[in-house]
C-alpha cells in the first residue's frame, strides 16, 4: 500500500507533554467498526469488559537509556550522545548516535557522570545506528545505565520540553518488571493499581508478556510503499503458562484484549505460524498492515499514533482504514491528546 494512504494533518497542540492525572482519568475513544464512535474514559473498561476476558499487558521496564559523554580518539575528543535501542548480548547494545558522523570504528567512549561507563564503537550502520561494546556487562551494566542514563522520551516530546524528574515514574507502567525497553508500552501508562484491582474483582484476568520496545518504534517510514519498509526487530517472551491460561479463557468465550500495539504484535507473532497462540521467545519484526488476518487478539487498547507510522498502519489493519481515519478526525476535532502521554482508544476488531 502507499504510505500516503496513512497520512493526516495533526495540529501541534494535540501532542500531550505530560500524562493525565490520575492516569486512569484519561479520555478513551471507543471504536466499534460500523457503529458510532463513543467518547469515554479509561475507567469505562469496567463496563466494557466482562468476567472471563483477558487483558494482556507488556511488563517491560524502560531503562533510562539516553547516555551522553565523550568520544576519545588519541588526543582528540568530541561530545556525543546515544539512545540505546536494542540489546545484542550481555555487554553489547545497538544505539542511535548524535552526531554519528563524529564516530569511527574502535573509537573509545566515556559515558555518564565523570565518564564512568566505558565503551568501544564496534559497528556503524548507514542510518546513524552504532554498535557499542561496553566494558561492563549484564546486571552490572544495567545498574550503571540506570544510574547515569536519562529517560529516553519520544522525540516529539523532547522537541518541546526537557526531560523532567517526574518522567522517571510517568514514563513507566505500574506493572513494569523486566528491564530492557528504551520506549514505554504507552497504552499501559493509563493503568493504576486501583483500576487493575477493580478489573480483577470484575473477573477480568491480567496476563503479562514481555516485549522490549526499541527506539525504532519512533523512526519515520521513509519509503513510498509499505512493502519496502524494514521493521526493527525487538525481543519478546510469552511463557507457556500464559498461553495455556489465554487459550483456556478463549475456549470459555473470553475475549483477548491487548494493551498496546506491543502486546498485540507479540501475540500475533506467536500465533502467526499455526493460527493458534503458541509460547514464544525471541525477536519479532512483524509488520502489520491492512489485509493482515488477526489470529489472537479481539480488542486493542492503544494511544493515538503518528501519521504515516507503522502503528497507525497496524490500527488501520485492526479496525479498518476508513474507520480509523474517521476516529482520528473525531479525536482531533474533539481535543483528544495524542502520542505517548496522550489519551487512549479502545478498538474492536473489524
């Protein structure tokens, strides 16, 4: 399909710079294909979901993976910064560098406060992607990144304001557990402990999967045709016990509600080969566009996405392109807040 098919005009004032307070007070547009749009709130999940439904959340934890420091080359040095976006192994990360042109293979780096995190440039791609081999590894490296890194806010927020101390908690879900993401699974930011308890009391089960979201989620689609776009791979995990509980719930008539496009992409990756959900561990680069046949997910809770983005393509595949064009026009016209800190939508599958 033409990428232009997924374009729309979004006024700058629609971009949310801080989340709603409390989190679950955010607005939520309810989108049922073929029916009238309904304006609601995130707490309306309590009337829209029913006993036996399964809410699937992504429990990845965002690392403060924006590191600044100095490139050392002999007696020459230069200021550089990196957004880590995908772990390769215990001591190696891929990162987007600024400015990448200042970096050569085997350059040494001193990052963080007082240059306390040392690394070497071991790879350089054509799009500003750098491979960094750190002197530290594993949990020790994770702790160093947490201590010295900044929360990597999306570029459309960083362009309008500086990172604030509150972002360390605002940009993390209440159920975040497994370190590894460099971007938040933002639909999950709307949940509070109280709302999750109320849903549990209603008989809605909450299942956790993990997809370590990469900074590639923010990269623009630069091709003219969706067939030519290459997705960045991200690591995910769906344990066998989770699969068993989801399938048992579906067998009894329960619906699967993915919280966020990250949960949906992981579930669909795990079901793609056979048409039935299977346990999964590994990388996924699934790219969902209109025409895709969904196998695992019945409803999707998600935020409002960038024009021409892979995520707007995904929601258009899920609920229908015309439906989502109308939904986004309604959201813009009615003052919904867009992107990572913005409002939510609840989409029923077409």
